[in-house]
């Protein structure tokens, strides 16, 4: 039908528009639910990182959508197809398109999915069975092939306490290393300020002509250790870290100016820092892609670093601002630094961080996510009469969900109270004992979407033998019906509590968890059965 004039037409005579822009056509059966998953980055100005739109496909409707991730599931048998565009998010792509997928009727019955061909960004087509469980497994395994992240590390970074670079110096870093050893932190990451040059975020930005790019336009010593803050260079810090069983990581800002024209110099600088100081963990920040040439040069830089380091260097890609590769643009570098959150400006609640992990874990392998815990004892006056304030949550309950991603202590470790250090230490040690097994499995969000009130959880499941780990965070509940929160008719056969509190009971067909305290958690190993 002509939707403007109301004139009916024969659908069999309609042809796909822009056939020359179609990279691939996928045939679908008749009864299919389409899900377009829209992910958001730039989390400095955005907190809702996951949005979904659904269509139960009908031959009368042509669907066009932009994005990176689409799911087409047969509602009769829960098998499906996932299509992924390996690119930045649509808003920030150097090569834009009006649509990424088009779905239309395909005679005699069924539909056809057309994938847009921009001759720039590759498509990946994945097939799965078994509904949500099978879909999640296939998605996570797909992402791991780009970089099997055996480097599961607990990092720290002092920037979360908002001193910025004011305290950064040799004596302070040595204190951080001591505290890191106590807490079990494995990489002490020196953020912006270790270098001689000054960024726009420095406390000295005005007097030192701080910049956010164009680093190579000024002095050639921008990326040398600051001679005042580190008069002996980084060698004493590196030596102390090694003696404590800790690594040093560094903040670094590739120069976005002139479409990353100086990318080769950035490669040389990063490789020099790696070789001289044995630094292999970098946080890449301030990236801003403005054109296709800039995108090409950025990828050249990242490729060269991976090749020259034999993939030894792990890069946390900051996706909090500007135009950056995002969730699917560079899946081979390292974890994604998802969000900056601070108690100083009343931006941080532990359940909000858990919510980011819970929502993203449906689509992004959690081993690719770097998420944070803060010093919950700071700025308590900014959260008056708030039962969900950080200070109301135990340090272990804040850390527990982070055992299922890449945890970050976003604070000055030497300022953590003795009580928190003592409380966290055994849980961190327990996590290290089980982290490889947790991430070898498929991680599934369970329960309610975290809101600080209803119970939420995560499950690490070996789908072959139905064993794994279960985390239940009870928030403000004391009695939890697990039966309604486990996926696809699963039932717990055996459980062994490893940390937290509470007791799992089975009465008839109901399995429940009775908690001793609100805002606490239960974590343990499990064996499940599944009713077919």
C-alpha cells in the first residue's frame, strides 16, 4: 500500500531499495521477533547505556534501523541469528549511514534481512539455539575470539577521589603500592599527571597551558616522567611495585590532533614506556575521532602497538566522552573503561554501577568491562537520609558484583579505612582463586534489574555440565524467591556458599534464599538441573 495515498500495491512487485548498498542478505522464517540493541557510551553525560526495541515482524512493514547489534529469533523454537557491525556507535562513525539493517517480506513466506554495505565496517553473522542462554553464550564467545582476556586484573586508580593530579608524586605512589599489596590490587594505575606535560584536567592546567590534544606541537618531553613529582624517574616506583608483587599502569592520551597524524610517534612512546619500565597496562583517554582518516590512523596505531608488543600490552579504552571506538570498534585491545562516577558531585551509587554491569552483560562479555568501587566513606554529607548511599552499603557488597567483570578501585587506596581493607581482603583473595573459572563460563544476569531495592544477581554457568557460580544481591529484601529469578526453568541441585550470608532452602517446587541482613549478598558454587 502507498502509505501516503492509500493506494494498494502487490508486495511481490516491490524490490529492495539501494540494492547496490547491500553487503549481505539473510533469509528468515515467518514468525520472528527482531530486537535492535542500542548501546550508549559517552557516559559522562549518559547513564542509560542499554536500550532495546522489539518488532514481531509482519510482511506489511519494512523495518530500517541503525545500530551495531541486532537479534532475530524464531519464536517457535528460540533459535536465532545475531548480526554485529564491527564499528563505533552510529552517532560517532566516521562513515555514517541512513540505515544498518533493513527487514522486509520475502515471498512466499518469511523475511529477508539486508545488511548495509558501506565498504568500511565488517559484519558478523552468528547463529544460536536455546533462547537467551544460547544467545548470551554465542555473543560472549564471539567477543573473546578477538582477545582471549587471560589478564583478569584488579586495578586501582586514584582519580576517583578527585584530587586529580595534585597528590601524584613518588612518595604518594609508594604509599599506594603498600596499600595495594594489603588489598590485593595487582595494578596501580597512575592517571593523568605522572607525565611532564599537562592536560586540561590538571590542577595546573591554566598556568601550564594544559591541553587535551596537540601534544606533539609543544615540547618533545611531554611524555617523560614529571621531574618535580618524580625526581628519580619512575624507576623507584617500578622497583617498589615489583617488590610488593604489584604492577604499575599508566594513563596515556594518543594525540587526536590533525586526524592522529602523529600516531607513529605515539606508538614509539608507548613501546618505550613498555620496554623501559615493563609497563603493559595502559588507560587510553582523550581520543576524539573526527574523520575517516582519523579513524584509519587510530586503528593503525592500535594495530602497531598490538603487533610490536606481541599483544602483551593491555589497553583500557576509555569510552566516557568524545567520539571513540566504543563497544564494537576495537574488541581486541582490552577492557572498556565504562564510566566516571564520583561521590564529590553526588554521582555514585553502588547499585547504579551494578546496573550498568547487569544490563550490559546481556550483550557485552563482562570480562571486557572495567567497573568501579569507590571509597564509600567520603562525602557522606552529600547523601543525607539516603538508604542507598554508598556509606550504607558494605565494602564487600560493593565489590561482590565486580567479581564478574574487571574490578577497579577508583580511589586513593592509602585513604581507605582499616575496617574496609580488612573486610575486603579475604573476598578479593577468594575472587582471585575463582576468577578464571568464573570467566571461563557464560555470565548471565538473573533476578531483577538492579535498582537498590529488589534482589538482583549474576550467574556464571558452564552450559555443558550445568555447574558454575551464583551471586545474589538482596538489596532491601530479606526473603528471596530464587525460583522466579533463575532462567529457563532451572533449579539448583547443589550449592556451596563461599562468601556472604544467608541460607538457600527448598520447599516443594520453591527455592528461596533467606538473608540475615539487607544490602548484603550470597556467593557460592552451584550445580543446576534444567527442565526441558
